[in-house]
C-alpha cells in the first residue's frame, strides 16, 4: 500500500479530471491513382494531409469549391478543416480519383 503522502502527490500531478479534445492529423495516401482511405471521418479543427506517392501531380478538389489542394509528385498538401459536413472531392487531372470527408463538430 502506498503511503498517503505519495498518493496525494500523484493525484496532484495528474491535473484536472476533464479531458480536452485535441485536433488530429489524418493522413490520406495517394498511390497508383487512388486516395487511401477514400472515405475519412474527421472533426472541425483536424488537419488532413495528402501524401502523393505517385510520380504524377494530383489535386484534392472539393466538389463544392471550398478548397483545391495541388499535390506535386512525391509531395504533400495539408488542409485544416473549418466547417462540418460531407465533402466529396476528386483529382482535376484524374477525375476517376474520388474521396469523401465527413466532418463533425
């Protein structure tokens, strides 16, 4: 059994009991003309990072025109999510490449 003095010290170091929400970094890989994963759930404040492993340039272009990220060969692009909702996106150069972000508050 721990002496009471040590137990109180451990509790004091643990801080408040509430857990604060932290923004997440979510990675989407582009490889062989495919976004993977193609469907992602995220929250407002999260950052999406597209990693292009192809030797071709791609985009991540929102169907609703909210954003358009250019991603060069072997490069990355980042987007901080600012609004909730579902957003479908595609590559302007390769329109068969499609993805979907579902963003919650």
